[in-house]
C-alpha cells in the first residue's frame, strides 16, 4: 500500500461516518414525509465502509437528492397524531 491509497481510504471512511451520523440525526418522521427509507441509506453507508464504491454512489445520491428532500420535509414541527 502506498500513501495515496491510505489517504483515500481514510477520506472514504470519514465520509461514510459523516453520512451515517448525518442520516441518523434526521428524524424518522422527516424521512417518511419525504418518502425515503432511513434504514436503507444507513445500511448502504455502513456497507460503504467496507466497499467504498457502494458508499460513494449512495453518498452522492443521498447528498444530491435524498438529503434535500428530508431537510425540506423536516422543516416544520413533527406531525402529531390526532384522534
């Protein structure tokens, strides 16, 4: 292994950890309101720790498409169940 490979591996690892923390930090109701699956993305990011290309692809999709939807859906107060 050369230095460049180690640096790339560390960058991917840090990126995956940041994605996991970011996705997990968003409330589940916001994910549901956006029509997205929180568990799926967290699992993909965990897989990305071991298989970098899967995580990079999932991360790009998350940052470009899913995260903005979840943020927009989570902008208001959480929904309340009214009976």
